[in-house]
C-alpha cells in the first residue's frame, strides 16, 4: 500500500542478505520438516501451530508475553517480524507486527498458494474473537513479500485445491486477458498457479491501492463469492477454497436472478471448462440446506447497516457491481435455490 | 493527524447532536458520580475501572468479548467508540477502537488534566504486557476530541498536580510566549491550566503532525524528562506528573553537565518561580538512590539500538536537542548526581 509494499518472486528462500539484521521469525512449525536449516539460521524465532486456534484472541496475551521475552534478548526495538506460513500465520504475525511496540516492519513469506495469491497481500491482519472470525485486526501491509517457488511447490497438492476458489474469483473479477488464459482450464496444476500469481497479485494490489482501508467501497468487490463463502466456511467447516467456489456459484445465480447477469452471459461462462469446474447447483443447494440460521451468519460477518449488506454481483466477466441488498432478500433467494437445486 | 484530528473546546459535555448516531461509550465508572445522566443517555456503554490494570493485555480478550456482545446488540459495524476518562481509559479505548473490526472511529473526551493536555492527543494507544508499560499499541488518532471545562473542573485537585509535569515539559520545550506566560508561576490553578490548554495542545499537535508515527525522530523531543520519568514511575510508583518533574530536573542537570545548557541559562531558568517549583536536587538524588537496576529500566523503556538511546537535552528554554547517548553514560551521570545531591 502507499507504494510501500514490494513483492519479490524468486526460486529460493530469501538469503540473509535480503533480510534486515534484527529479525524475529514467526513460523509454522510444520515447515521444520522441509526448511529446518533455513529456519534454524535465525537466532530469534517463534514456532506456532497454524490454524484458526492460533488466531484466537484468548491466546494472544500468552503469545505476546513469549514474543516480548524473545525481544528482550534481542536488545533492540528496531526489529522486523517475518511471517513464514499460510493464511493463519500471516494474519496472526501481521497483527502482532502491527501492535508490537506500536508497530514494527513486517515481511511476509507465504507458504500456501492461498496466502501467496491472496491473504499475504492487501494488509489485512486479524484475530478471531467471540466465536466469529477476524473481529479484531488491523490494516497493516507487509513492507516486503517474498513469493518463493521452492516453498510453494513443497506444499501438499490439496493446498492448490484450497486456493482455487480465490483464483476463480479473481478470474471472474478481472476478466480480460486473465479470463482468456483461464477459461479453458478445468484444473490448475501447481506450476500453472505459480505462473498465474503475478497477474493475481497485481490485480489485488490494484484494487487495494485505491481503497487501502476499505472505506471507499471499492475494495468490497474482492468479496465476490464471500458472503455465502464465509457462511459455508463457518457453518459447514468447508475449506476457504471450496467455500468460495460455492459462494461464487451462488453469486452467479443471484446475479442472473436479479437481472444483472444476462442469461446469455451466464450460459457463456458456464459453457467454458472454467464454468464446468465450479460446483454444480445441486451441491450448492444441498450446502444451503445444511446451514441453520443463515441470516445470523451473514449479519455477523458483513458490514451491516439497517439489515442491508453490499452484495457483489457480476454484470459479466470482468464487470463486478456492488449493490445494497437486504439480508432478507439473500436469505429468500437461498431458500429458492434450495428448492430449485 | 493528517489534519483529521479536531479539538473542540466547550463548557459542557457534548450534546447527542454533536455525536454520531451509533456510539459505544467506554467510560471510567467513577464518573457515574457526577455525570450519571449524561452517561446513561447512551444505549450502548461499557464502564471500566481506570488504572494500569485496565491496560493489562491479559484482560484484553475478556473486555473484547464483552464489547463484541454489546456490538452485536447494536446491529451495525459502523459504530464510533467514545472514550470518556483519563489516560488509562483513553489508551485502552483508543487501542480497542484501532483494532475493533480493523478500526472504528474514535472520539476522546478526556476527564483528567493530564489526558486533556497530553495523552488524548497524538494518537498513541497502548496496553501493558510482560511487566512493562505500553508494549502493545497503535498510532490511532482520535477523529474528534472534546475538551469540556465542566468535566475537567469537576476533577479532584490532585489531578491538577499530576498534570504539572507535562505542563512544565511543554513550557520548557516550546519556550517563547508560553515560557513568558508561565515563568513567574510557582503553582497553576485548575482555571490557569484550562487557560493554557489550547497552547499546550497546539504545541503537541504541531510536533505530532510532523512525525505522526515517531519514525523521523522529531516526535522524540516530547520525551523530554521522560527517560528518567518513566523509571521513577515504574520503579518508585510515582505519579506521571511527579515522575516527569523529577526527570526534567535530571535532564536539565545532564544538559548542563554535557555542555548543552550553559551555566548562565541554567541559572536563569532556576531563578524563576517556574524553576523553583521543580523538585530540588537532593530529592532527585534520593529517588535515584532508590532505583535498583536503572540500566534495565531504561533499556526496556526506550528504543534501543546498540546500548544507545536518543536522549532529549535542552540547549536553552525552547531549544531541545536529540543526542544519541549510551545508556551507560546516563547511568554514570545518575550515580554522580546521587553522590552530589
């Protein structure tokens, strides 16, 4: 943000010469399996178990106490926090960096495809509280992000699947050349995803730069597929990728039903390999049926004023629109889709 | 900051028309004694016990859980947090505002002189952790600050004494007309302090605006008297005002000893009523004798790189200078002062 966030693509992990002198590495412990020597090269480091539990606000004081003890040994307050891990580690370490001594520089080294294409960019950090996700957080862009091919390719294959939801979302939002690159793909290999990363990251940066603090509404378009996506994630414990894919289908159907997306454009999207790779309607209907208290989930998750949320529709590929929509209407459409599907 | 922080001086508490529709008031419970009807006019409010305990990071998750419950009843995320209280309430509520749903607008209504002239301005929010003050926090300026005469004058007289340390500091830093206004005063009545508030606040804003995130070093000059002040506060449990006054005498003596402040200028300051109201040297010496582990206190408190801190000296009234100084030299001068005093 503010032109400060740099992204470096490279094959290997950053060398010590690419990093500041005083670093505190916060890393996903599971990466010790493949990157032990690199992690152990840091004098000051803090291993964590990745996952939503790491982001629990209730554990935060304990983490901070330990990090302050490490920092005391460092004999300096001019430290940089390096976050090595997936989304939960990035969210957690990013939040730590944003409030530690009122903010210290942050370097992100995402280890999952999802973090590499999405969560490591845009400066959102977050903790979970009160039973809901991301209730506490900050806008704190990384000063530097390393996209390391060897790290990303070392991840289990499922990680790629996890990321496909966000990839699909960005392709639908951006359209143009990115759509043409992707529309004939039913699946994306790890190497294909890696090839697409610069496009995906550039698109996210372009949106975030115009609305870094999500105050102008512009940034909201990145929520395409997420209103229902977050519900499926929270209520049905789906992976973020699966949940967003389900949410994208909902958004496409809803866009068509509200007359934003023409039948013709809808059919054209669905006829591509890309469209065929999205979850089928009956699956979406089945998932909707399983959610109890849909209204409450949507209400808690989104910026709500007077029972309305700003829902992201598609006019066409590459043409998102934001429209104030009553939560009640979304719930009614969901009920209709359940019956239809 | 960024020209966004407005300060409104008025006799009475803000009317509801001066405040946004969706407010969550975080208030010092002790103010229910004098301002119950005003506080009770808020549908959503959260009373706290002021003091350092409130700022303990370990209690933070519990506070947040309760605040999220209140927010759920509000049915909106577009809330504004109002902080009504002294420094600890402002630090706490300011931090809450900065991280609640990644940041909501903040209005400060300082109830103590110290908060009204200092801590409510400049955007520093903070919690205590690991046994040290202000280890966790953010730069998050209030969007609006109300300085209410009736509120400030309702405070016990000691509160005025608490604030005098910061008042003395600003007078020495700013010099000029403010020095001429204050140099013949040995004491400041509540009404006199109120008269001085616009000058004191304007000075702080002028410095903070040039260095909002304390990255350029400029803002450091506001630490005059605070290197030792924070030590006396932490180690000897002195009030912030008393501690800063002791720290100012240390800074003046240290400035003279290092040749920054001439004997003549020093004598001229000390000959005024203002100078005579500062703690006498033997008292400072006695306090220094009582501090064990001075080096560790200074090290933890300040931005340290390689055993040096940036100490604020005075060249003269209105002429602060920042100089990199070894913690060891400060400790040695403290030992010398102990012997001399």
